[in-house]
């Protein structure tokens, strides 16, 4: 599970991240209401491990309710056997523009597809979509494609990117080094490692 919003231990800051299953229908909706009232900030949905399709209307219903309750939805955004996954997230974004989404792994090997969100923002759509760099930063560390990856991130806007470690697959230290190796400016790193997440979930 990507730790997109996991704070550094030294800060002493913690917050709950929870999950529901879209197939649970009314029970999932009731659980979202309970979680929001309990102070949960982020709902994690995983198309792979939970075995659902992002285009399923039941997923849209969950995303809509999360928007109503002020919950951020964190998705794993890479499904190796569904090459249309990013396109489905684009449609989900257009259908539910008021819900804040985090797409973990930035599409991983399909990261070029995320450039569509830069185009959407020109149309006033997609401003509530964020990405984390878990898995992808480590996988492409020092690879020839890194300049294009960084260009894509900047095209979308570094104000919409978060640090993630993908622990226990990668350690936070390894993931942090990989992100720093990408060559972001100090100001961009401050956004990625702290400011964007703090703004997104309302930390002071």
C-alpha cells in the first residue's frame, strides 16, 4: 500500500486512512459516513487487490459520497492488465469534479497518459487530481526516461504531486532518495515532500 501521505515520524503527526469496498453498496456508504464523522481524511481504494473496475458505477458512487463528505480518495493507478486505466480515471474526474483524488504511482509505466490531466486543467477540470511518486520514482531511478518523467510532472504541475514510499515494497529512505535524484528544485521538493499533502488534507 503506498504511503502517499505518511508523515515523517519526527513530526508526531498522524491521521487515519481507511477503506471500503465499492461492491458493498449501502453498507459502504454508511461506513463512509461513519468514517468521515470519526475524522478520517483519506479513503484508499485498490482496483487490483479489491478486484474492481474503475469505470464501475459503484466506484463512481463511492467517489461522489467521498466528495460530499470531504474525503480524499487514494487510488492505486496502475493495473497491468487494463491499459485503459488512466482513461477511466480521466472520465471519473470529469464525472466527479468536486472530489479530491490521489492517483498513486502516477500510472507507473503508463505515466505518459497522465499528461491528459494537464489538458483537462486548461478546461477547468482535474484541478482536484493529485499524484504520488511511490514506486515510479524508485523504478525509474537514474533511468534514461527520467527527464521526460520530470517534464510530465512539471507540465501537470508540481503543486499536484506527493511523496510516497510504497512501503513495504520500498523503504521511505530509498523512495526519498529516488525522488531527490530526479532533480527537482528545493521549492519543488518542498511542495512534493510537505506542502501539497498538508494543503490537501488540511494540516496546519
